[in-house]
């Protein structure tokens, strides 16, 4: 029985090694550094943690066939200098990691980053899974085609997409950093603490705005001109950090958390 | 120590030129007042950028030549020929006073003529001017900041300034047309909408629509111009519709706008 169990655990370890590969990129000063992720298809959330390495694991990694011994894969998008289909380019303060594997091969990466890094994410429109990002203490910028879900970011949040949902939840508005959410067709859903302090501007050209906060817009009770009907400016708890939401065709939801 | 007093003394605090007691009072205020602490951080950032931008540290060759040919002989002639030069220089001799006056004149001339032609002198003392003027300068400088977050904040500061001057409008239009960050451009477009009753703003928006490639910004500008019934927008909107590369959603909005115009 003992032999059987140790054989099983060996097999799991071997299969784990075969099916995922991990790289670690050290970051000497995370607070002064910026990480750009370009066209990385992710599994799970891109998550900040209390450490000083960028850790990227590729799921379902298949090593090169025997015929490719002593050869390296070649990708149209760039040079793989990691062995897992990524190109890493480091300058003094900016680390750029580009996904090279074509989307048809469904590459998937699990990513953890030092929580103090400034993070910029750019996704092409082949990535139609929801992008999750959470637990960062610095600024986040995302440019995506589809849904983006953001939780527990303490720095500035700049997110833009074309379709799906932009879903942002802030634990606190006790911060000096702006939030800007821009979309074509997505629904934009923002959750703020019940006693949030914020200066909010919501502008939906062809959509509607909904909220469960008790809101008195500045022009309540006054005659509104047609030009101003679609831009709503308000202050929660007499104002605070700026939150700007701009949507072309989708609806905007402002929720009390 | 009030907020107004603190903000007026921020440049001196950063410069390290305050008396110890006053510095202590200001630091105490900064530890409890978030707004003033924010203003302090921003002033430090602005000053450090101004220092970093000042690369003209090395004197030009022409100044060196003037010094060796004209000034140095004068200096050498003013020194005593016997004994140690450091013992026998009389501070208030006619020659020393004349040399001092000469150096002052050379320094003033160098300051006037060596300054780059199109650059207004930015000094710490300029930040001591009235707060709205200081805020305007800070905003205009921040609109050129490397960080998109700071540029976004700059657009917000401009909004707080009230009716903007033509220079500020021009700065916003430049941001609208050429900033490399979508959020900053959208914020600039949204702010310009507040002043869309002004002729200069409408002119700028019509011109911008002719060259905009960013779909979201195209939509916002079309929306503003449609609301204002600006008929000059028709042609740029038709061009967007004809352009094969225009986004599908942009074309839908363009059709609607054209119908309303």
C-alpha cells in the first residue's frame, strides 16, 4: 500500500512538472518599477503578493518533441527567452512580458506579481476570457477587448475595453488616486463602500445609469438642459478621489458595497 | 498654521530655507492635513522635474573665452605681486570694488543673453505667486508629465480652475489630439464639453474630428457637436462613414449624428 501511494504521488509530481513550467523574474525595487503584460492569456487572477519576484507559470505546457532536440521554438510575435512562450524585456525601470504563443494553441498563464509594482496590461481581442486582477498596492492600467474584473487595488485604476463588463470593487475610497473606466459597449459596474467619499462623473452616451446610493444630483429640482442630460456629476459624502466613468452604449451601475 | 499659510510656504520648506520653528509648525500641519500633504507632494514632484529638465549646466565656450581673455587678466592684475595673495587683499580697495561690479555685470549679462530663446524662466519664486496662478502653472506643467496618472489629475485641476484661458483651452486641445493615453484624452474631451458654448472650443472640436483615430474620442466629439447642432461637423462625420477603417460602433453613432444634424 505504501509503495502504491508513493508511486501515485511521484506520478502527480512528474505530471505537474510536465504540465506546467514556471519562471521567476526578480524585481529589485518594486515600488519604482513598472510591469507591462502584453497579450498574455491568463488563468485565474493576476494577483499581487508580498514578494519581490514576478512568478509566471504556464498551464498545460508541452515540452518540445524529440525531433526538436537542441532547437528552440520560433514565434512570429518575438523571441522566446523564457522557454514557456514568453519574451521578457527588462530596462532600468520597466519590465515588458509579451505572450508569443498563437491564441489557437490556447496558452494559459498563471501570474503573481509583487504587490507594489505598477501594472499595465494590454490584451488583444483574441482573449475573450474575463481578465481578473486583484490585490495591488500601486497603479493599474488595463486595455482589453472583453470583460475585466478588478478587486482590491489601492493605486490609480485606468481600465478600458470594448465589450463585456468592467467590474470594479473598491474596499476604500481613502486614497488619492483617480479611477477612470472607459468602454464602448460594456456594462460598467462599480462597487464602493457604503460610506464612500468620492467625486464621481458618469457619462453614458446611449446607455442608462443605475445606483442604490441615495443621490441628489446637483441639478435635481432644477431645469436640466438637453446637452447635460447624459452627464451626471455627483459627490458622495461631500467628495473625495475622482471616479470618471465613460460609456458609449452600455449601462453604468454604481453599487453600495 | 492655516492651509493658506502652509501652501504659500511650501517652496521655502522644500528649499530648506525656513527657520526651524516655522518648519516644525508646517510639518505638524502637513501630518494632519491631507490636502496640504498632497499639495506638498505635488510641489516636490514639480520642482524635481524642473531641476531634472535643466541640462544647461555647462557654460558655453564663448563665456569661457570671455573669462580667460578679459576677466582673468583683470583678476590677476588686482592681486598683490609680492607675498601671499591671501594676506594682502584689501576688501574695500577701489580695484576690488570695480572688479566686483564688473563680475556682477557679466553675470547679469550672461543670465539675460544665455537663456534659451523660447523658455521662460521658471524659478522657485514663481510658485509663490497667487494660488490660482500657481495652480494654473502647475496644471499646465502637469499636462506634459510623463505619467498618465499625473496628466489625468492635471485635467481635473484645470476643471477646478473655473473658466479657462485660451492658453489652457489650447493645452487641453493638444492633449485631446495627441496624448498617448486614452483616459487622458477622454477626460480632456469631457472637460471641453463643459465649454462647448465657446467658439474656440467648437472650432477645435471640429478640427479634431477630422483627424481623430481613437474610436471612443470620435464618439464623444461627435456627440458634443451633434448636441450643439454644429453643422460644420457634417463633413468630418461623412468622412468617418466613408472610411473603411472606422469602427463599426463609431459608424453607427456617426449615422445617428448625421441624421440629427
